[in-house]
């Protein structure tokens, strides 16, 4: 039975599992956090505590895609609208009732040493297991010299981290904003300032869309909008990249709590494989509620069982060194697309994708006879389409006609609709396999080039001494 | 346009409530988003009018409903009725690639209806080229889907077309034949009205029944399109067939659709097992008949009706009597009828009667539904237009007949298929006539 517990994260934080709620509405109150712990969440980062603010209505907007709600989520909310006293009173209560779960206090106060010292002492007295410094809120707070402004200036970030470390007895995490050209600059500053860990990423500056009737961007606050913070499934790839950048950089790397678009155990496993110690979730919980953690925990457990991992440490960071610079990739590795005729359903999306979006090497010529080579030799998609528009089709009204129309063939799709890859032209870009709606129908298979692995770096270094032009012949 | 109106009959509406209610706006978008947007889509190829199915579906998904409807109407001017009446299982939806993944096909018919309903609701007219762009004048004989599609295509391209229909209302079987729970006669007439707004002229209540009438039309028009449909229902040719209480399927259907038959009771026997027989049987049930039998001389696996129509009939409570043949209709008590039948069997592909297998069914109505007979009378008058097996011989692509000034399409050419086939035939003929006229003027 795998153990998914987290021990000694960032020098002292424990939680029964790596799934934490990010500092956001799901952690607004003690009552909510306790319900979340009951549902199975290992930890929670309290909705950022500071001088209470006033929010506007409305506050959220989303990006829906292809019938799916909330692919991306956007908010223009500020930190907690509740008093510090209220939040800390409830935090003490939560800690008393749930001693095993991690309760992290997210903090944002005015940029003075005294203000930070005071809030650190008060939250730790309330029983917080750790502190998360919110330098990342991308809107509203930055105008007041807090949040992103601090998160975007390495010197400020370092200074405040140092102030906090002067007082803190519990681990100090710095939450990083992605709204900066290189997230590592602030990560390094936090590390120099003595942070015990990092959390990344916070939300990304965004405008999700504009109402085409009122011309007001969303969310609409009395006829105006404001840039907000983007999060949810859409941002995961950006978050993963930033997490990788931080953890691969010796001057930045620290225990990291991964955030951004996580909604399932798969997402979580990916962040852990890059080296995160815990993960945080906000949007998907706002969408479906706390109960999603059940499958996250079970799914991770089952996957670890299957892979033979006993603890999170067994696989944490395994994928980190699989990311390298482009110049270190093997130029002589070649794959080509392969279509499984028994799986193809004949949508021909691969054909049009390769013609209009790649290298014109998927053809519909299995019946007319394969043609390899130059473009002009092949029927273009437009010619193909106008041919079928000119054909005569009739409703099969008799049993015989219907039997003929729906007669099964050797493959599920009619042969003339099963496309064919010209492997001599295929550049192995993956596009067709990505558009194919059938799992496992298009696979990318390796072909032996007979060449030794060679990277760009190696090739150009070689070129410096041996000035050759042209590609080696196959 | 005829001034005849269809009665607004609440009872009819209630009894023939829609089989497939329209999708809500949001359900339509969700369904539209399921479409894979195939290249050279098989659904488009399977549609006789080759509607750009993924094209109109993606426009629904994006909220471009006007563009979606115009996309449909470009290929099929009767897009609204086709959305309701097409046997999509064996057409577009039957061709959907999702079925090969054991997934439900996209509800193409329902989505088409969504776009067309929205277009109708907008009240917008279908765009046409400037009238008179083409000098061409065409008479379309028959006011059914074939002629309507032909005339509409001609007017959209700027030519002039006149539809001549012998019945009071235009629309052909769309108005008088198709089951009311699929397409209301009123909606068919409404659709014709849209076609009239394209500039098509209608002469209803006028039968072209003589060589002289044709000669007159030849003088008035450049081309004549024949969209005559099929002939009358076939007779059973058994004794007692002309008794009161015998009413063929088309008469029954036309009568209820126009409000002349509002109620049935007792037992109804429909003879035949095609789609029309099923429509008549279902109608009898909905009109109040307690027991409805369908009598068929062959077996279940031989019936020509579509599978989904057969399933539907069973749901409506229609009962099937297989391998039974009617032999005579006699008079029973209290004005009822006695349908004498025998049991049949098949031997070497031939049907033979099983000796001593007579049985009688006491009933209140007998409905012959064994198919429409081919056109007879008018074909003899048609000047140089050839016919074979009661079907007009016309070029598959152009619809041109043996007489180059006559074109034909729809049931009278294909021997009886579906509305969408008639639309395709009419449209192809219109395009061929336009081309021919251009060549002549060039
Ligand atoms: C009961 C029934 C139910 C059906 N249900 C469906 C369905 O659900 N879905 C589907 O797709 N198809 C259905 N069909 C088939 C469909 O209705 C036909 O395929 C289609 O209507 C054919 O169109 P058409 O224009 O060729 O002929 P018709 O619709 O038959 O139109 C021909 C018109 O020409 C007129 N006419 C004929 N001769 C003359 C003349 N000499 N002078 C003037 N006018 C003349 C007739 O009165 C008629 O109005 C059904 C058919 C029937 C009988
Ligand atoms: C409505 C809302 C309010 C938030 N408030 C805070 C906050 O007060 N402090 C903070 O550090 N982060 C705040 N965040 C950011 C989240 O903690 C988290 O970093 C971000 O949403 C990315 O995670 P996700 O993709 O799982 O949502 C907020 C996010 C949302 C959606
Ligand atoms: S995308 Fe996949 S299913 Fe579609 S035609 Fe290509 S191989 Fe077949
Ligand atoms: S991998 Fe790229 S180039 Fe090769 S067939 Fe697929 S889309 Fe075309």
C-alpha cells in the first residue's frame, strides 16, 4: 500500500497527502477548511489574510471551450474581506480540531518591517503550520504597493522575505507571480532572502473575453472591467514550464508547492514528477467542490501501486532532467505516422490537418492507387471535396439498397476514406496523431535512420572545426 | 397562391404532437460541439442534396445561426421540412463516423431544424439574385418537393418559374402525405410561402391533363419540368373493395391532415407494410382506433418500411399480422366490415396460399396501402418524353428527358423515394436548365 503522506516539507510541514487547497475562496473560512479536511484534503492555504478589503461585483469570468465550461477562470477579487482577528480565531479552532492537516497562512500586509513582524507573530500564535507570502496577486493590491508590485521586483521580494524570516518560527513559502518575464529572478531573490520554500504559480494577467452585445469585457462591473488573474485547466502547461524552470535552476530551487490548473491525480503526478513536494488546487474545486480530492488521492495511490512506488519521494522529480534545452535534442531521431486501418473511423481529419497544417503527406488514395512524392501529383483536398459534392446520392429505400449501403467491409471505415501516410515525406511532427479522435489509431513509430545520435549543439560545435555543408545522406 | 387555408385544429395538434420536439438552443450548441468536423464529410456525401453538414453545424456552435440556415438553404431549399421528415438513420446520420466508434451519431436532423427554426423566426427572406438576370422561363408541373426545389433554384439564380398544382394547396405529399407528427401541413404550406417570396409564381387547382394543355405551356415557357409524383394508390383487386368503410392510405392521411377526418374508433386493418402503411396505421391509432392491425403477405424481415418506422409503429400500439393476405371484404353486423383473409407462405420466392387457412377479421375500416401505382394517363400525352415501368426516363445528372425541352425529377423519375431525393432532382434539373439556357444565349 503506497504512502502518499508528505513529511517535513520545506523543513517542517506535514500533511496526510500532497493535496492542498490554494489560498482562494475555498479556504475563506474555518468552517470551509474543516469541511475540506473532512472531504480528504491534506492541507489548506488560508485565503490571504491582511487589512480587510472591499470587493466589487461581479468578480469572475471564464473561458468555455467547445461545450466545456471553465477551461480557464478569471477573477478580479482581492485578499480576504474578513478581519485578521476573525480569520486567526478560526485558524486556531481548525488547528485544534485537525492537528494532522497542514494549515498554512497566506499573508499580505503593507510593506513595512513592523507590519510583517506583527502579522507573522499573530498567525503563528494562532497555530499556523507555515506561512505563504503572497507577492503575486496580479490586480488591485499592486496599486497599493502590495502583491504583484513586490512580486515583480526581486529586491523588494528579498527584503520582505528577510523581514519575515527574522520573526518566523515556522517554514516560510514565497508564492510567485507568473506576470514577469523570468520567474526565476524572484525565486532567486526569495531564496537569498532565506525562504524555506516556494509556491508557484499565482494567476496570470488576463482578459477572458468581451461581451459582443455590450462591448464590455468580462467580468462586467457596472459597464467596465479590469484585468484579472487567469487560472484553471488552461494554465497548467504554463505552470508546469515555470515550475520546471525554477526547479532546474540551482539558484532558485527550493521545496516547491506546485499550483496552476491542477484538477486530477494525473495533473498532480505531473507536478510531482517535476519535483514539487505538494500541489495546490483552486479553480477545479470552485467548479466541482471539495469531493474531487477523493479521486485525486485514490488515483495517485493506484498509479503508484501500478508503477511500484512506495512513497512520493520514489518518483518526485523523476522527469526534471528529461527537460533539456532544444540544442541538446537528438537530431537523428526519426518517427513517422502510422495509421491503424482497423481503428480508423474515416473522419479524414488527419488528411486535412496534414495538408493545411503540416507537410501534405497524408493522402486519400488507397482506392485510386498510391502516389508518392510531389504535391502536384496528388488530388488536392478541394478537388476531392468538389468531386463528392457532384456525386449523386439516393436514399436507400429498399432492403436490398440498405444492405448494400451499409455492407460491412474489411475495415470499419470504407477503404477510400482511410487515409495513407507517405512516410517518405512525413516529418514526424505528431499533428495527425493529435487531431485523430480515436485513441491509438495513429501512432508515431520510430524509423531507423542508421545515424548516430547527434544534437544541434554537437553538430554546430563540429561545424566550427569541420566546415561541411548539407545533410548526411540516408 | 391558393387562398385555401388549413383549419387550426387543437385536437389534431394534440393527437399528432411532434415525434421529436425541437432541441433547446443550448442543447443544440452542445450537440453541435460534438461534431468532429470531418473532412469531405460522409454525412454530406450521403445527403442527396449534399448539404454542407459540418459547415452548418459549426455555425450553430459558434452562434452564427443565420449563416447556418443559409448554408442549408443553399443546398436544400426545403431544409426545414427535410430536417423533420428525412429518414436520417439511412442518410446523413447513418453515415456519421461516430457510429464506427459505437458512439451516437450527431443529431444532424435536429440541428438542421434548429438553424431553420431560427431563420423562420427571424422572418428574413432567402436572398435571391436580381430577378430577370436570366431570361429563362420554366413551368414546373406538380407542386411537390421536386418542383418546389426546381422553381426555387431557378428564381434564386434570377430566372422565372411557375408551379402548376392540381390540388388546392401546394407542397405535394409534404402537405398532404407526410405524417403530421413529423411535419404539420401548416408548416409545409409556410415553407412554400417562403419559396413564393423568392418570386416563384403558383397556379393551384389547375391540372395539366391533356396534350393541348402542354402545347399551351410550351408556347409560354422555355422549359417544362415534370414533378408529377406517383399515381394513385394501387387497388387490392378483391371483391367488396368499393364498399363504404374502405379508404386507401393516402386518402386517409390527406383527410386527417386537412381536418376532414377527425376521429376513428373500433378496429382498423391496414393492408401492406411499407412506410405509407405504417403512417396510416399510426394515424389510425392516434385518431382513436382501439385496435389497428397491419396485414402483410410476407414476413417481418421482408417489409420495406424503415426499421425505425417499424419500431415506432410498435410503440404506437399497432399489431402486425404476418403472411396474411386479404381475399374479400364483406358486410358484417351494425355496418361493420368482415375482412376475409388467408395465410400465405413462401416457396421458392413465390407466395402461395396455405389451404384451409381462411380466417375473418371483423373491423370498421380497411385501409389498402400496397403502394402507389405508376403514372399512367398523363404519360401518354407527354410529347416525346419516354417512360419505362411507369417512371419517366431522364438523365441522372441533368434530369433531361427524351424531349430536350422537358426535364423531370422526384418520385415520377425515381419511382418513389424521399422528399430529399425529390429536392435533389429538382435542383439538379434547374441547374442543368440554367446552363443550357446560358449555352443557348452565348
Ligand atoms: C404517406 C407518405 C408518407 C411519406 N413520408 C415521408 C417521410 O416521412 N419522409 C420523406 O422524406 N418522404 C416521405 N414520403 C415520400 C415523399 O413524400 C415523396 O418522395 C416526395 O413528396 C416526392 O416529391 P415529388 O415532388 O416528386 O412528388 P409529390 O410530393 O407527390 O408531388 C407531386 C405533385 O404533383 C401534383 N400533380 C401530379 N400530376 C399533376 C398534373 N397533371 N397537373 C398538376 N399537378 C399534378 C400532385 O397533386 C402533387 O401535389 C412519404 C410519402 C408518402 C406517400
Ligand atoms: C477567486 C480567486 C481568488 C484568489 N485569491 C487568492 C488570494 O487571496 N491569495 C492568493 O495567494 N491566491 C489567490 N488566488 C490564486 C489561487 O490561489 C491559485 O494560485 C490560482 O487560482 C491557480 O490555481 P488553479 O489553477 O488551481 O485555480 C485566487 C484565485 C481565485 C480564482
Ligand atoms: S484522423 Fe484517425 S479516424 Fe480520422 S481518418 Fe485519420 S486515422 Fe482515421
Ligand atoms: S506526423 Fe505531421 S507530417 Fe507526418 S503525417 Fe502526421 S501531420 Fe503529416
